[in-house]
């Protein structure tokens, strides 16, 4: 079908990992540093600093491709917990309860955890130098 993209599988996967990590770290930087936009008011400290720290550090590690499998696995679990804490008890479907982004991050990070860092990553550079 779309065979013209087949030679770019490794590069497109790396782009997905890099962009997902970058977007995720911005959620953490919002909670920790009120950057690029101010943090939400009234969120519990364990969410602001616990989840914010995981989002920021995990996002950086996924983006650069360092300890990618473990980082993505932890971030996936964080998003699963976030979904059930903030969205899942409000309505059945993510479209109804506003949890689409949490579900998407959860399964995208699970996919990255299963597939590893791939090309354009610190993990790949470290393994090639050994």
C-alpha cells in the first residue's frame, strides 16, 4: 500500500519518540516551572511535583533516547494512573471524560517501551561504542 514510506520506518519511529518526549516534558515543565504556561491552580502537591517530575525527567529521557524502555514504561504507568484518577471515574469513554490525551500518551509510551529507543538515540550511540 504505502510502500514509499517503508525505507523511513526507523526515522519516523525516532521522530515519534522525540516529539512525544518533548511534548510530555512540557507537561512536566508546566507543573514544575509554570513554563511555557502557568500551572493549574489547586492541584495536589503529589501531582504537581510527583507527576510533574516524572513527566519532565521521563520526557527528557524519552526524547534523547536514554534508558528509553524503562522511562517509557514508567511514563505509561503514570498516564494510566492519571487517567483513572482524573478522568476514568467521570464517564465511560475518553471522549466523554476528557481523558483522550492521557490514554494516547499511555499507549504511545507502552509502544515505545516495547520497541526501545531505535535510531537517533543516546542508547543507540552507547551500544555502538561498546
